[in-house]
C-alpha cells in the first residue's frame, strides 16, 4: 500500500509505503520519504527552490531545509578567502550560510534582480545581484552571482554559486 500525506504547515509531502509482513512475522514495515511541495501539493521545481532559497537566506535553518538530506552547497571561489568550498548535508549547509551572514549581515537579493538563463524542472541556472556591506571593511559591495541548482524529488540536490571576486579586492 502506498499513500501520500501533505503537511500544510511545513509544505512537505511524505510518501509512505507499508510493506506486507513476512510469513508469520506480523510486522508491517513503513518506509517514508519527505519532499518539498508547492501550494497545490506538487513537487517544487529547481526554479521554485532557487527563489525559496534566496528568500530564506537570512534563516540558515530554513534555507538548509530546502536541500536533500545529502544535498550539496558549493561556493568554490571562497577557497581564495580560506573558506571551505563544499558543504554536504543540511547541518553543514546551515552552518556555512550562518558564517556567510556573519561576514555579510545585510546580504539580500531582490527577486526582480534574478535573471533565469536556463530552466527545466530539474535544473536551473540564473544570475543575480546582491547588495551588501562587508563587516571587516565596512564598505558596500555589489556582487554578481551565478547559481546552478539541481533538484531531485522536490529538494535541492546541488546548489553551486559563483560570484565576482573582484568586488572583494
């Protein structure tokens, strides 16, 4: 038996499968998998997940919840600044976003500053502009970002962001 239950509070859709018991065991196993869904219970696309991620960037736990359990957040150009370029799993992703917000506390990206270059249900590539100030230097920055999102089952499997390092010079 397979069923689906949607939570309006969390926006997650849970697929539950009950497996018939083996001979004489009397035990029914349940297997559950949750996924992010939209308002109508449909699995979210990569584009919707990107916009949700950008909108929730000031809440690292909420932003990380958009990722799959084994989701990956990559921001390779931060290696030049001594930061780890790859973060795997929600806890590691939330910690990475928290650290970035310590450097750029007023970081924000307006939805109208997002330019979608490629869009399929499972892959989205976009450019977006962030305006922020750097805590250590106290000056305002304008970063041009690119973001590549791979979605699987209504969650972010991979988000790779790059940005113009010259703005940090």
